[in-house]
């Protein structure tokens, strides 16, 4: 069974870069037809899809976050990472990593998510 685990600082200062890593076990991040990505949930709000990295290393981002977001991977460690630059208190949220499967990359943001990490709280505060 695929398992995902987020790690990273729980507190980030405004204007700094939020960095999280997701470690995957039970499956390879290079397996065809899967993407590995990040979703967040601010307090009192719904889930927000942030972006993914695909099996071939291609990346896809939410248009609203694209200018501040980078997703990368380390295949030797079976990990992928999120960097969110220039954070503000509005970036305070629970951040989840997850796997999605599909074929049509024109709708990659709609691929069903089948495995999730437990989530990690990140607070942006001075």
C-alpha cells in the first residue's frame, strides 16, 4: 500500500519561503500515469489544489499560485517537495501531499486522488 508522509517546519515568517517534503513508500514516484502533488486547506475553508509533478518530472500548477510555487522531486529518495515563496498569513493552512492517477494531462487537476498524507499544519506568522 502506498503511504505518504509530509515533513517540514510548522511555522514560517511572512515573506519567507515555505518548504515541505513528502516521502513516499510502497510505490515509486516515477510510475506511469500518476502524479504527486500538494493540496492545502486554510482554516474554515475548502481544499485547494496547488500543483503536481508527474511521473516524467513535468509540473503543473494552479494558475492562482503558479508565480509563487515550485514542485520538485528526488527520485533517489522517492520524495517530492513543495516550495511556496513570499508567504503571507493567508497561506496558513494544513498542507497535504497526495497521489492522483489519470491519462489526460489537459485535466490533470481533476485526476482522482487516491492516497493522501496525514497533513501538516503550517502557520505563517511573525
